[in-house]
């Protein structure tokens, strides 16, 4: 009378879902911080793009879901663009 528990790979560091979640979180935090600390927003945005890209690649290879990975890439790109916009605005007002 053994009952088998279904194994879940969602959330593991090496799984496509784990990379997608990591990309999503870093992209989201980067977007939020890009308005306050633009340099940190750029760093986290680029990290979100990279981790999201890895998540998309792994998801396509294994047939896993890639929704959060795509969201991580989009949020990371928005974080980088917003941070660059904030830096450009700050530089143009100081001269």
C-alpha cells in the first residue's frame, strides 16, 4: 500500500520553470528599482533578460511552459529602458 507522490519540478533552480520565475522576479524588481536606483535597475533588468532567455530556451527544449520566462524578458527590457530614460533625463537637467 504505497502511494506515490507526483514529483514537481516547478521551482527547482535548474528547471525551466525555475529559470522563468527567476527571470520574472529579477525583471520585476529591476523595473521597480530602475526609478529609484537606475544602475541597479539596469543590472537586474539585464539579469532578468538573461535568465528569462535561458528559461525560454530550456522550456522549448523540454516542452515546458515559458510564460514567466517571456514575462521576465519583457520586464527586464522595460527595466533597462526605464533606467536609461531616467539617467538621460537626470543628465539633461543638470547641464
